[in-house]
């Protein structure tokens, strides 16, 4: 079964726009779980423009499903992750001022750096996923640094889906098969939506997890959170 992890960054963005605690990030996370999500994802950034460090520490003891923390592995990020002990940490190559993730790691050029970081998390008993493009060489590189999983950066698939979905999915199938071949777990995320998720999952049914935030929260404005999560689970073949 492919798990749905809901990224709640946009909920925190809305809260931070007015100050206070409305919407309540913790309550929304627990509601996502109650409505069937099998995981919660956060991506704290240094400026805390959405998820704050305090949110990360508050969420861990309250959650009942898998907690996934994404981020660039700076020293303070690594220490926070080790303190919190989530089920999974996803390493992304974002600069501090980046609006959103828009590229995967070059796992070959950054082999020494990533090997050291992955080793630290492995010693702490935390599953590590490396964010990569749909590139066989980058998947092989992730295996070489000791990662447990890769997360495929799916924005190119989402962008090209309407024009030619078979062409759009082709490099992702190749990368996913390579991950399977070398024994890496497989996640995917970025711009997956109700429009394109089903086909992606049908073509790569051995996915371990999809992480979806922006599209899911936007859909929830119209459909409500409970119905939206039910629909995303349905696209993954899960009847809740």
C-alpha cells in the first residue's frame, strides 16, 4: 500500500499570516490522521515563514502516524531531527531563501557530504530519504551514500502530464525501477494532485509514500479536509 503523507506547511503559512493560532497546526495534523492520512510531513525553513521549530517539537509526541521532516541538512536542522526522532527525514538541497523545493540533489557531486549526513541519521535510528530528480544516476548515487529511500521530485511530471502523460511518466518509471533494483524504498512528491496522482500510482504501484501539501490544502478549501483526504486516498486505491 502506498501511504499518503500530508504536508501541512500551507496550514502554518495561513496561521502565520495573522499571528495567533488559527488555524491550529497541531489540530489540523491530528484531523488529517483521523480522516485517514498515514503520515504528516513538515518542512521547517530557517526563517520559520510557515512551520516553526516549536511546531516540530509539538507535533512529534501528539502524532499517531509516521512523521516526516524535510529540509536542508544544516547543523541546526540535523540536531533538531535527532532530538525529535521522526520516522523519516527527507534531505532536500534548498537554499535558505527558497520559496519551495525545485530540484533534487546531485548525489554524485555531493557524495561525501550526503554520506556523512545519512550516517548521522542512521546512527540515530532515523530512516533517511534523499530528494532526487527522475535520473537513474542520481538514484544510484543515493544508494551509494547509504540512504534508505529516495523521493522523486515530481514537478516535471506534473507540468508535462496534460500534454503527454506517457512521455511525462517515462523517466520516473526508469528511476523507480532503478530504485527497486538497488534496494531503495521509493517516495514521491511535489505538485502531485487529484488530476495526476492516479496515473502516477498506476504506473509505479510499488511506491512507498507520496507527500502532498499545496494541492491537497487548495482542494480542501472547496471540498473540506475530510473529503479531500478521502479523494486522495481513493486515487491511491485506498477506500477509507
